[in-house]
């Protein structure tokens, strides 16, 4: 998990002299990105990043910059691309060269090559921003299911964005005002929110499956939907459906095991964590490695636990069953 933020303005004077504000915005992202902090401030743009380093620890530093075919691209990115090898191969074929093996670098080259079309090609979870220096254009995008957050606000002279609402509120141009609609979000829907709502006045959320383009010269923002969930007739029988689901789930989990730092699984004894742990465990065992799993217990849980329809039984017996089944090293 990383954090991104920034500001793009029509007038460079909107950006210059705001370093203290950008540091305050970056500080709100510290828990999302404890490993490295970076900042790009030049002309009409400021891009901010806080990094949790997972892949290519040395060459994945951000903001990342690329000069390609007469344009300079600057990227800040929060996420993971699970089809990085496929995208890299396609880009190599088109003449791109890479300094490292991070998905950050692949995403930056993908945008330079295909522009906004790259979003439909990305298999992953992400929120990212690309500043095109010569064109004076900011591109924002969010993954299909909205796993990674991205909020923004428009002022008269600029667009300000960030991974979290409090990141925007750290900027002096975004006052923490709440109207009746915002109060309704907190009091009636909290902890949920209406999709697209940022609770505070003027704060918006880029929707899942959307990208946005902000033109600095005209201070104009346009929103575009690149993906939406659709329903189709399902012609497969049960056996074919089971095979396809197994294939999709296994592929999804194994693609998320790519890392340059140790990988572990949270094991609660529930269906989801047990399935993920089992597939990861088999993958590790095939490589002669041992998966590590973690579970959380609570003091006096037996004394105070009350069965509900949501949780009819305690987790511990199911966790122990999975421990007996897996080859993992478990930590309570």
C-alpha cells in the first residue's frame, strides 16, 4: 500500500511556495508508505508519493519520470499490476527499455505508449496520476473495482488530489467544511459512503473504472468510464463452471505472490483466508519454500464470545484445522 497526492494549476505561482503544504499532505500518507518519500515540484505541477516497497526496492522509486517521443511523463502510483510480464513483453517489442523490473516502470511506459487506453489493459488494483509536462495535462485513473482510493477537489486555478480525504484537507485551499449532505453520509451511511462522495464540501471521489483528464491551460476536468460490470448469459454446465472458477481464483492468487520481500497470509479460518492460504501454500511448497501464516486471538475470548448468525462459532478450531492441512509455519 502506497499513497499519492498532488496539485496541478493553471498558473505556476499556484504551485510555487507550497512546499510546507505538500509536506503536510505527504505526512498524512506516512502509514500507507513508510519506506520512501518522494516529491516532484516543477512549473505547474507538484506530485507527491509515499511508498511501501514490495517489488524492485532500488529501481521503483517515485515520482518516476520518463522522456518518450518528445514528451516528459511523471508518474505517482499506488497499486499492483498482476500482468506486468505480459505488458513488459509487449512494450519491449515496441522499442521500450527498462532500468528495473518494477510494475511502476511498466505502467509509466504503458501510459507513454498507449495513453488512456492502457487502463483497459491493466490487470490489477491501482490509483495513479501522470503529469505530461509539455502538454500540460494530468491523467488520473482508478482500478475497475475501486480497491485503491482516489479523491480530488477543484479550485478556481487548480486540481488537488490524494489517496485519502485527510490528504486533501492538509492543503490550505481545501477547508474542512461539511454541509447537510455530508452529515447525512456520516450519520446515516457511515462507515460507508455513497460512491463518488468525499463527505466534505468540494471533495469528490474518482469512481471505480473511471479515468479523468485535467487540462491545466483551461482548468477543465473531464471524466471517462473505461470499464463497467456487465451481465451475460452463462452457458456452461456445473463441471465447466467449477473448472473455470478454480482456474480464475488460482491465477488471481498466484499472480499476487510476486514480491521482493517476504510474503505471508492472514489465516482466520474462514473460507476466503483458508482458500488463499491453501493455494499460496501449494505454490510455495512446489518451490521448496514454506509459507508463513498469521492469526490474531483475543484475551478471554472464550469467556466473552457470543455466537451470532454472522459468526456462529469461534475462529480458533477452524484455524487449527487449516494448520494441520497446510505445510506453513503458523504464528498466533
